C-alpha cells in the first residue's frame, strides 16, 4: 500500500486546500444520466446512488439537495491503512461545531463542510497541522 501511515507525519503535512465552488450531495436512482467525469464522488446505497456534484450541475439537472458544501482536500498522500487521521481532524472540527463529511480517495482525504464554515475549517486544519510540527 502506498501513502503515508504515520499519524504525526500526516497531521504535520496534511496541507488543506479549499477547492473553488459549492458542492451538493444528491440521491438518485441511476447515474446513467450524468457524465461520469462530472461526478465528484459517488456511493451506491440500498436506497439509491448518492452523488456529489457541483451545485451548478445539480441545479442544471434539477436534482434536489439540502446542503451546500465547501470541498477541502488534504494534499498529503495518505494511505488507506493510516489510523487516526480522520478522527483527529473530525475532532478538531467538532470542537468548533463544524460538521464534516469525509471521502477517502486513494491518494487524499476530502472533507466537505458547510460552505459558511469553509474559512474557519481551513484555519482549524492549519492549526491542527501547526500543533504537530
């Protein structure tokens, strides 16, 4: 497995990056109507597909959503076998009453927070990183 597994190294070098735009979670019956390259993330649940899309695309497709998120990428290459990274940043964000929805990609962790909390979330994550230098 590639990627960093040491929690101290992960926290020290996570380098959060705020991606531009607003993102929404939608639930749909099939993903066949969406160009796969437009899907930020997806997961098949018993009730249907959850897809993460840009707000603009969801509006264009008239898909309903209830939450507009900011997308933060931790640019460190974290291993899928790493232990404690999600718990550490989720706890730090929770202390500031910031909800987070996390997607683990092969290379990076992606955090979705309410758009109004984006700047504060970046500050919290940068402080967590600095505290581990």
